[in-house]
C-alpha cells in the first residue's frame, strides 16, 4: 500500500458509497463519509460520518475541510427507471446543486483530486433504440440527446468537471456507471434497480408463481457487480485520465433473461406477466470497454450469474425476515 490518504466519500450512506468506504478503509486510508442518511443495512466503516445536505454550499465546505486529498463524489438524488422518469425537476435541481457546490468546495479547500460519478444515462438516446444495441463508446454522448432530467444534469456536470480542470487545473475524473447491483442496495420502495426488484419479486413468489416484468422484457442491458465497480473507481481515481470513462460490463442480457437467471439462482419456476405500460427506459444499452481497457489495463470481470447469486441470497434474507417478523410477533402476543 502507498501513503495513507485522507479521503471524502459523499453518498456514503448509499449503496456504492458504503461498499467504497469499506474498501478504502481496508486499504488503510482515513475516510470521512457524508450523506443525508446513515447506511441502511449495516454500520459505516468510515472514521467519521457526518449528516450533511450537500445541496447547500456551506455544507460542502464543511465536508471538504481538514486537508482532504481525494473526493469520491457519489452523492446524488437517483433511483430506478420509474423514479428518474417521474421527478425531472427535483432530480435535476438537487444534483446540479450538489455537484456544483462540491466541485467549488473541493477547489477552495485545496483537494488534490475529485471523482464525479456520472451515468450511462448521458448517452444519445437515438443510439439506444434497438435491443441488439451497438455497445456505447464514450464519444457517443455527443451530439447530446441524453435521458431527460437525470441524463442532462449528469452530462452538464461532466462538462463542469472539464471546465474546473481547464480554468483552475483542478484534477477531475469522470466515471460513467452502467447498472451497478449487489448486496446492501435498495430493493424496495420505488428507487430500486431492475436486478434488485427482480430478486425481491422472486424471493416473495411461490413455486410456479407469476411475477410482473416492466415492458415486454426484450429490452437489453449490461449489469456490473458492486465489487467490480469499487475496484474500477479506485483505479480510475489513481489514473491520469481526465476524460469520461465507461465503467460496466459488456455482458448483454434481455430483462427476460435476467429474470430467468435470478429464477435459476432461486431454484424456482415462475411465469412472467409483462406490463407494457410501465416505464422501461431505452430499448438497448451496453458498455464498450475498449477505452477502459486501454487506460487501466483492466475491466470488470465478475460474471452476472455469480453476482446475482450473492445479491439474491442477501435480498431474499431481508425480504423473508420481514415476512416472518409479524408472524413471530403475533405468536409472542399469544
């Protein structure tokens, strides 16, 4: 291990941030976690954890105080496709404020490096209309036609990172996530992503039961396990590459195939009921990892089936403990 760094992780109460804090601590660094909520499923591993609303500039200055070397700026108002298509103004405003104030606070407080977590939602929608999609290269974000709200504010913040380097020499890194999943992630309540929602539905379904699938299920995506995501974040932060980089796998599956994989892991036979009026996002999206391989000599490699097994086991345990809790309570009352 190299020199111990003082690192700030924003969004440390969230899914990726929580896993990242654990990894940075195991690598021997001092870590401050900041979020508007504590991690939901297990205590944080950070040296200090502060509840701060980063939409406010003064809180960003507070978060970045005390000789911070690096910022992983993962804080964002976000969720699955149902959520990000329903709250365009709120999501855009909240995230623009967080990102603009965090960049400026990092610069003012002399932070050495700032990593911004962008998204595959920045990509031009006309390149994602076919399920047999051509994998997206980083330059496919322009000419700009990103997803409404969330995609536009991410693309704008990428540009802002570039301007901060150009005007101030502030070292920024830009990571475009492609569908991250794994244990300790949101799995209910409307903000969950497809793998977690499907794991939850399978855990609650009976043998030969039926689960709802949004759309016709033929829309395609690639999914990256959270351990690969964390490894990629650290490698990109340490690299000298300042332009946006895809971080995802190129293992493309349809949503129907994703359901079948989870059913296989769960050991259940189920049928699918397709809800054609539900939000389903772009028709097809995959990550082209050529540049990531060129820059890092590495790419995510955990197979989807293996990652889903760990994710399903964790979500099933959460869901089934909630189902059995009321029964236990009523028995106790008797």
